[in-house]
C-alpha cells in the first residue's frame, strides 16, 4: 500500500500552502497529491478562497519533482470533454509524466446552478462521464479523433501534444454499480468514496462487487487498482490526536463522540496505531489510501507524523 494526500481547495487553501503540503508529502514518501474539483464551498463562502483544480494542478506540475498529481475527481460537467482532454494532456507534459486523471460524474448541484450549468439526473451525468472518457481516450491516442455520443461529440479533433504517459492513468471515483462498470471498462484504478465513514466490512462488500463487475466484463479484477478515501486525525502522540479530533469536531459544529460515530474508519491516535489500521485495509486489497487530514490546517503536521511508517507499508 502507498499513501496520498487529498486537498479540498474550497476550504480556503492558499496556493503556497498547497505547494508546501505537496513538497512535505513528496519528501515524506507519499506517492500522490490529489485535489478535489470544486468551485466554492457553499453559498455563504463569499470570502473563502477556492483555487480552481486544473490551474492548481498545472502550477503543481512545475513546483514539484516526484510526487504524482491529479484531481480526485474532476467533474465531467465543468469543462467541454475535448477541452478537458487538452488540459490533461498539457498538465501531463508539464509534470513530465506525473498526472493521474481522476474523473467523476459530478454531484454538487449548488455549483452547477450558480455557474449556469445544466444539472441533469444522475444516470444522465454518468452517461456524460462515459462519453467524456470515450472522447478523452480517443484524443490522447488518435491523430484526429471523432466520436458521436448522445450528449457530446467531436469531429477530427486534434490533441497535440499528446500525454507523455501512454496510456495516461485513469482513475474513477464513486460507489454506484454503473460507475463501477465504467471503471472496469476504462480505468487503471477505482477510488471507493465510502472509506471515510464505512467500516472494513462495508468496504469488503464493495470490493467483492467490483470483482464481479470486472469478471462480467471479462477483465481480470487484479488489473484494477483499488483505493479508498480515509480521514485522519493522527498525532505524534495519542494526546495530540485527541486535540486534533476535538478541533475537527469544533469545525464541524459537533462533538468528538459524534465524529467517531459517523466516521468509524477515521485514522487516529499514534502512527503505529494508524499503521495497524492501514494494514487491515491493505489486506482487503486497497493498494492506495487517499488521506484527508482533519482538521483543515493540520496537513503538514500529520504528514510529518506519518513519515516514519511509510516504508513499513511496502
């Protein structure tokens, strides 16, 4: 198993803070730095910064050296699919082949409405995601790409430069069967979005479902890498972890007991305790843990706390 860091720009991250987190993670041995693709936090967040995902990734491409970068996940609705293919190809080139292309169907209706995007039903958005994958993969491979879908189309579309990686790794995130089937068709990896709240038994069931979907599509399940979101309030000591948990609960306007009830998968206490929990996830077949450090602002401290266990996960 290896570890990644999930950044939620809509919480108010400054650019230099994201760079510092990425560089700390790179030095500590984390393999990936992920950013979510959102436009703002909520309707009351007029003064809360939210860096746009793909411009942030382009900047990280030239400010980091080794850590892989990507959106977890980009919303297919926010950019024309052909433009998205061009953007991703450019970021892969700028990063010298370190982009992970994460894609999802989109979900945050308040952002759609505010920015004037249509917000169709879930099945329609999933179909649009699949058509986006058809367009992107063709543009990354074909000299001139053509595709006619129900919602999106391209005709002799050009994409130069092509991505440096061949193929560009595709990640799909979600939990619904149709999204999982899309991952079995197109993706290098699938990120389960249930790990922040679910216990390992729930994740085990979802893993079995993904195995069955892969087999139905005649794909070897072992060829699809599995990852999961995991939240963490880990400290250098158990006491520091409890302080972080209390601050996280305060930010969420609740109490620590409620946080633990809602998020039984929370990684907490000491690094050795976290290592044992991560081994449990690895035993289920989770090869990448995408960690959301809580509370906001404690990312660098928790990265430092976990640096000593990374070699023990290999």
